[in-house]
C-alpha cells in the first residue's frame, strides 16, 4: 500500500485525553503538523502540536474561528479527525431528554458542524480526508449505553453518506470503529449519570450487575496508542478504507455481539 506524509496538516478534536491525546503525540513523532483542540486549551499545552486551540464542538462561533485560523496560519487542511465525544450511562427510561439532546449535540452535531465548516475548503482544494471516530458498539445496542450507542450509530450512517457525497472532489471519508480502549470516557460517564443511577431507580440491580461486568472486561482494553498507530496508517494510505474496525478484540466483540447481548446485565436466571 502506497504511503505518504509530506508534513500534512491535521486537525483533531478532543485531544485532552485518551485517543485524541495519543493521536497528537504519535502524529507529531511522524512529523505531521498537528492542530490540537480541546474545550480547555490549557489542558493540551504540553502536547507537541503546531497549535493548541480552544474548541467546543457544540459552539458554532468557536468552530468558525478555528476554521478561519487554520486557513490563515496553515493555508490548507489535509485531514480532519472528529474525535471529541461523550458517553452517558443509564436506561432509556432513566436518562432525561435534556441529556439525550446533549449527547447527540456533541457526538452527532459536533462532527456535522466541523464537516460543514471545512467541507468548502476541501472541495476548493480538490483533496482531503475526514476521519470520524466511533465505536464498535454502534452496531448493536448495549444495555444502559443506549444514548451513546444510538448517537454513534447516527455518526456511522452520516459518515457513509458523506463518503459518497465528497468523492467527486477527491475527498476521502473514513469511519473508524474502535473497541474497548483505556480512556477516561466511561469514568466521566459515571459522573454525568449519578443523578439517575441510584438505588431509587427500578434498574438499580441491573446497573450494579452491568458495572461488575464492565470491570471484568475492562482488563482487555487496549492502549490508545494502538488506535493512534492504526489511524495514522489510514491517514497515510493513498487509498484509505471507508470503514476500519480496530483493534482485533473489537472485531471479535462485533461477531459475538448477539451472545453478549444475551448475557447482558438485564438477563435474568
């Protein structure tokens, strides 16, 4: 597979921790010009990036400012990586409507806003690459992660549509589904979900069983550096795939998903 770099300009959202942080570090080592972004730029100043920018993907004004800055300072953007995201735990019944709106605003509309901001530049350039980071869980509804998996399933669908829409301008679009990764994402989800994941919920016993199951399987989680390396392989390919599932355990979980659902925390003996 033909590969190239040429100090390409890459913008990544959500780089304060986890996969985003690992990608900045890995790509910088490979001599990419990385624009690191996070809601709080103070948390990413230690990263070896060409620029450290404040960016909340739910704020259109910030997105417009970042797009203008990138074009003024770098003259182009080669790769956009939509990595920023959030997770919420809880049953469909327990999670309030406002939190459903919040997670879709971040996980779905966030990438949509970023793509709409940079698509005109990609079309003008007649080249570019958009990479959307999602999850293998988007392929099957996981108990008590319904809002998260539903938002990622929506991102899957719009990525497939975008791939065909942008092809005429030589712009590649890749959907990267990742498996269980060692990131703070699900630890933070516990904090978001504390108001309704209480002993007063009719799902309390199931929540507890689900937490115990998660603690058992989390030891199989991969380091985000593994994801970063695979994403760079896609980024530097002359013919990147439309869909990539990484790592191997994610593909295994994908194939075993019907069994995992049957063994899920809602199953009663």
